[in-house]
């Protein structure tokens, strides 16, 4: 289970195009999903940001904010 409060999300730094992976120490490109609109067109859905490392997908951000917590260490 994962929970994050509005205050924590507001204080989190903005998410860039890349992140430094906590799993392998390398940089990974941030990816976003797409959503299909009522007219059938697709657009980028930036509500959830993720990255892939070693075949696994990890949550990186919500609404453009870095939620990994590494900035607090």
C-alpha cells in the first residue's frame, strides 16, 4: 500500500525528464501513459509518472512531482 498526503505532494520537488535510479544508480527517462478522449484521440496523461529499471516498472511521480522521497534523505 502507498499513501501520500497533499502537504507532502506540495512540498515535493518537480519531476524532470530523467531520474537517478535508487535501484541501479543510473539515469532513467521518465515515462507517462496516455488517455483516450471522448472523440477517440489520445493525449499524454501526466497524472502518474514512471520509469523502468531491469525489467520492472517503478512509480516516480504524481502530477509532475517527485514522490520517491529521496530528496528528504
